[in-house]
């Protein structure tokens, strides 16, 4: 589990991706990604946790924008 948490964190940092995209890439649930990143990772790699937390905070701040874009695409058919 520790190895998976580190791989998830590195993937999110390197690709500046969302939890949803990471979950899809690794074939696991979003809940598992959240648990690995927020609960397991800080216990054994605090520095990596702080890096991935920054990316996730940016994603959280931008999610309303991505949601609006997705809705626009849905209704415009593109």
C-alpha cells in the first residue's frame, strides 16, 4: 500500500492530474486514491505528501471551472 500511495502521488505531481484521472489510470476507486494520499502517504513520506497536496489544492480551486466547461460541452454537443 505504501508503494501504491507513492506511485499515485508521483503520477499526480508529474502529470498535474486529478484524483479521478489517477484513479482511472491505476484502476482503483477515487476513495482509495484519497485514502492513500491523505491518510497513508503522510505517515511515511511527508515531503511527497506536501507536494501532492499542493497539486490537489490547485485542482480543488479549479474544479468549478472544469465543471462549467464540461457542462458547456455536454449541451453544445462538442
